[in-house]
């Protein structure tokens, strides 16, 4: 599978070994570590170890960890992953954007792009994601991408010695397809 997903401002593609130092640079942020549960300080060995296993995961179709590359800047600004549960034909989203790039819509654009990949190329029935209840920015991204809140898992994650509530969001292929058809009709109506 030639894996290169493109949208207006970003490209999603597999990581290369030489991307480790950029990932270390982006992930070595205390605020990001607190939200994601990443080690802090985030060292080069963490990024290298993470990147080392990715090609095998992609090859077996169980996980698609991709770099989010800004076309304008021509550099990695974050990462997005879809983990495939083949038994239940669904995928779990995970993503983060480097702090310097927050608030520019990159995460929303990346989520839209990987959702399209999940439903059209992986032929998943459902895509879901979980976000810490206090992570309002991530929740907003999920809602903008069309995912619906399915519930709250109380004290579901233990991060830095504190139990955190997690909001769960999901999108069915049926609803995605209906939304896509509705958007096309709306666009056609606007051009007439």
C-alpha cells in the first residue's frame, strides 16, 4: 500500500528513521506529556523506538501511524494514528500536534483525512476516539470531524498519579456516507 494521504494544507505519510529528532523536539513538551501520558522529558530513544516498530504495524494492517506534514512549512507538525480492530471492523484514532501549531485547524484537517482513509480504503464500519474530558481542544476536533459523543468513562486513565475521566466519540460509516452525500448536495445547490 502506497500510503500518502493529502488534503489542502497537509500530507499524512509514514515516518522515516530520520524523523526521530523532529518527533523528540515536538513531543518534549510538558503540557503535551500531561495530556497524552508521554514520558517527560521525551528523549530521542523514545522516538526511535516508536518509529522502529511502525513499518511492521502498517504492513500487517493493524496500525497506521502517520506524520502530519505541513505543505507550507514542509516539516512534520504532529502525528495521527488509526489502530485497526479487525475482529470488530473498527478503528481507533489517536493524534497530537506540536504546541507551536495548536489552534490552526491542522488536527481537524488530519482527522478528516484519516477518517476518509479509514472508511474508503480500510473499509471500516466505525471509527472512534477517546480524549481526556479536560482536553477540550481535542474534543472540539472530534466534534468538528463529525464524531458523536458516546459516553464518559469515569476515572478511566491514571496519569501522573491522578485518575482522569475520558470522553468517548464515534462515527459510523453509514453516518459518514450520509454526511458526505449531504455535503455534495449542499455544494451543488450553492453553485446553481
